[in-house]
């Protein structure tokens, strides 16, 4: 059966090559689209189940008074908390953006984000250095920075009292993230940021990230925080980190729906191409099917041979396409690490891709199998 399968598949090499190439291109596109979706929505996948985000109710870009932080810390159920500001930093040129954040209560950074991993001595050095910076592994690799380097960052938002927008930082440590996560950020001390003589924005924070003692009380803590500042000049909106990440991703549109439409359109077109190829191949082998049945091959054996041919063809093209797509994503991720730090092909995409190959192969071989099943020996030999 295997020799027959390969002989049938290899009969028209040019047609086989073109069909596999079309399948390959489709699955390469599928891989790229899945990687892009993960890059844009990956934060939703890894969001902590026990973390909350408190922002200004009207907009994230509006700041909160610094005094809010201590009041949020004191609420029952809050285990640890930090506040962050958006720094808008860049290195040398504006196109070299660095995702940088001044942190208040930085000693609890690893309590709020336990997935962060950094050598203890580097972490302690960072806590003790007023102008110290803790940077992610991806950022260090992209910029070729190392511990001990002094780097000048400019900010497009924050200016010092003397009018300068250049801030000098000494790299105290480099952090990684367990499993999968964003390591393109730079964290530095809020006190250094706040006491450096800001022209505007002094004693304001951007948002608060906190962990609760038990995920079951997440909604209660969020309600208590917002109720505390209700009817004040600066009201708050508190939501789970997952909801916050999903809302942020939705600002660019429903990424999942867009991806689904693209994939369905591509695979439907591919289904027509492969099904037409298989139908044409079966018409050319009508007499051979009749001979096989004459020799004692059952209907099930003949149709299984045809179905296996369709599935094998889609698997060959699909696997090659996904391998090429995966290699392309690695190259693209390196170039776009500054803007899409989580650009990668998630493991579930390969499983989904293989399932699509099997489904596509079975559907494309369905009509030819029905034709071969119903074909009578006399009709097959007469057509020959």
C-alpha cells in the first residue's frame, strides 16, 4: 500500500510540486498570523490571576495623586503593591524606544511579579543605587548592554527642572521571566524620577499594580478601591490584569476575529485547490482503480489509499510551510523586539496547524473518495 501511495502521489511531479507549494504558502501565512496575534495579545495569556490594575477612571494617560498609593496599600486583602509611570524613554534616537518605568515601592517588585528572576546580588544592588536600572534580558541583548554600563535615556515626556530631558542610569541587574514573558523593559526608582526636579508631574503616579491574598477576593478588593475614591476629583477604575490586558489589546480591534477571518479565507481557497487536484488525479486513474478492484482491492482499501494521498500531500506542504514560517518569525522577532517583544509562534499554533492539515486533507479527499467508492469495475474499464 505504501508503494502504491507513493507512486500515485509522485505520478505528476510538476502538479505535486505546485500543489505542495500552495499548501506551504498557506501554512506559512498561518504561522506568521498566529505569531502576530500572540505578539499583540500575549499579555492576556500570561496575566496574573491574583493581580489588579488601578488606573484613572477617564483614561490611562491621566495620572493619579501619589497619596492614593498608600491608601490602596492599606486596603484589606492587598498583599503587595507597586506604582509605575510611563517614562517614554528612548536611546540616542527616537526610533530606539525603550519601555522604561519608574517604580514606587520597588522592594516589592518581585512580590507583585513573582515570575521575574534576577540574581539576588544584582537585585540588591539595584535597590541600593539611586540611579540604578533593572533591565530585561531581551533589552540587554538588543542594545548590547551589560551590568555596570551607564546609559543616557532621553524622555519625550518628562523634562528636568533645568530643561534637560536626558536621564542617566547605571545598569544594576538583568532580569529574566519564568516560562514566557516580556523582558524588554527597564525599571528604575521613582524617588530618583520624582526628586530630579521635574518641570511637571511631580508627586503623581501613572497606575498601581497589586496582588491580593486570595484570587477569590479579587472583585471585592477592586470594588473597595474604586469605592474609596468615588466622587473624588480623581476617580479610579480597578480591574484584573487579564481584563486590563484584553481591553488594551481590543483597542486595536478584535485581533482573534481578524485572524480567524484571514485563516478561514486562506484555507477555504486552499481546500478548493487541493480538492480540484485530487479530483483531476482520480479521473486520470479511473482505469487503474478498476484494475485494483478487479485484483481484489475492496472499496475501503481503494478509498483509504486516495484519502491517505490527500492527507500526506497536505501534511508535507503544511509542515514545510510552518517550519519556514517559524524561521521567518524568529528573524522578524529580532528586528521588531523593540516594538513586539513577545513575537513568537506559540506551541498551541503548531498543534492547531497540524489539526488543520488533517482536516484539510480529509475534506479535499472526500469527493474523490466518493467517486472511487461508487465507481463500478465495468464502467472504469470501459472508460479506459
